[in-house]
C-alpha cells in the first residue's frame, strides 16, 4: 500500500460540475469522517463548479450551515495521472515541475452526484488511470443517470415502470419543445405530471405540473439542466426506498430494510428544498410494511441492481401503488448509483436500521473496490 505505515490511501473526490455540487460536498465530508484513520489515509480532492480539480484549502466547509450550501472554490490544482503506472495525482500549480507526482493513490471514492460524476464520465477517466474505485462502472453509471434508459432496461427485466414520454421531434431527435407532446399523450398521461431533466438528480429542474398552461415553463426549467426532457405521469401511492450493497464475496446483492417518505400537510412533492433545506417530510425507517411487502421491495431492489449492472451500491426508489386488480404493485421510479451519502441520508439510515452502521458501509465499499480492481463490468 502507498499510504503512511501501510495504510490504504483513499482519494475522496467530491464537488463536481453538476447542479448537485453542494450535496456532493456534504457527502464527501461525511465519507472522509467515516474512514478509520488507523487503516486509511485520506486525500481530499475537490472539483470546483468550473471543473478544476484541487486539494481544498484547510478548513473547507463541507456542511449545509444555516441554509448556506458548501462550494469548492480554491486550493492546490491537481489532476489524475493518466498513465496507469503513475497511480496518483500530479501538481498543476505554476512553477511546479511538469508531471510532478503529488501522491500515489490506492483507491478512489468518487462521491459525486449528477452529471460529470455519477453518469459514467469520471468512471471512464478512472478506468483509464487503472485505479480501483468505489461504485458502478461506466455503463451502469451512464444508464442509471439517464431516466429514459433506466426505464428501458428495467422494463426489459420485467420490472414495472410508470407511463412517461421523452420529448422528441418528428425525426426522433431530442427536442425540448413543449409542443411535441401531442394531445393524445397528454390525455394518456393525465394530470398532474412531473417534468424532469432526464439526466439529473436531487429533484433539481423538476416541476410538478397541475395545469397544462404550466407545461412550457416546466419544460424550459428542465431543459436548462439537461436538453433531454422526460414527462412522467404521477403515480398515486406510497414512496418507498431500499438500499443495495454488493455481496461480501460471491453471492446475491444484499438489500436493506425499506424506508418510507411521508410528506407533511401542505407539501406537494419531495423537491430539493424538502430534501435538504426544509423540515418537510417524515421518514419511517423501517417502513410500515407487511413481511410480504418488505420481501417484495427487497427482491425488486436486488433485481433492479442486477438489471442495471450496478456495482458496490445503489438506492432504488419505488412507488407502492395498487394495480388494476387492486393488488399491491411496485413501480420503480429511479436507480441511484451514488445516492446522498451522509449518516442522515436515507441510504445510510436504512442500512443502520438493518444493522450496518455508516462507517462499516464506507469500509465495506472501499474494501470491495480494492478486491474488485479488475472490474470486468464496464
């Protein structure tokens, strides 16, 4: 190992260019705090909103404080060494020797949410460096970030999806023009609908539309985040989530006890403010489900994880609704390959209720990444 006194040196990468920059900073701070200093040497690597990679200044705030979101703004400029033999970070500061290696790295924990991080881009960069890393590979990361292709892959695996339309013009090209959603589609989807950027998270750029007069503005808001816009029919029912971790060694992935999100009166849906800034929801962890319902959620979460070719971890979000025959039906909303990652995030709290504490999750993911360094799945 390259760390001090035989410790594993872990580069924790956070921030990033997406709209989820601040949440990634919070997640990165939590992961670093959870890594056992007796076993790990942590190298913090922040990515600024403009894409610069830096070693953040000492004392960099990585928490949401009084509603103020953290942001990476400066530090020592670095980059990953592209040569797999380098296995480290190089200094980019003026005056530094060209190619000067700052430090070697054993494993990377990319705690990045959204585009340019959770969507396969950083995973591809890490594949080229030859460094082992935590989480899903290029394909699973890219497919899970794109809501359209998540739905296609899950539907192919026999997992139910809600009705939806991706806005495309007559040639089939992505087109963020509200007029391309014709009357037949509007009639089929009904109201309300959720208008979303197809490749984003943390409820950023999403609008709940209750009147078609609101639709053009909703499309514009979504398209400002991603030119591919998806319109989803609202699904009545309970919001259920379930965490998945790769098996220890061989075997099937492990699923946590599920959780339920219950919005408080006056809150229409679980938007960014409700998730991170307001006290707008109650969480039942574990969810108040029958043993049969719990087993069904866990099995569907494992199937979704495998269908998307995930590695390491995922959080699968469901609606528990009633089918046409009145029986329970699980509809998958999203698969998150790098969910919010703090001790109070749903992923960690579900695993805590299952008997796996936050530090153990982090250790397990790093250990698993090192053990699976060959990463046959891309």
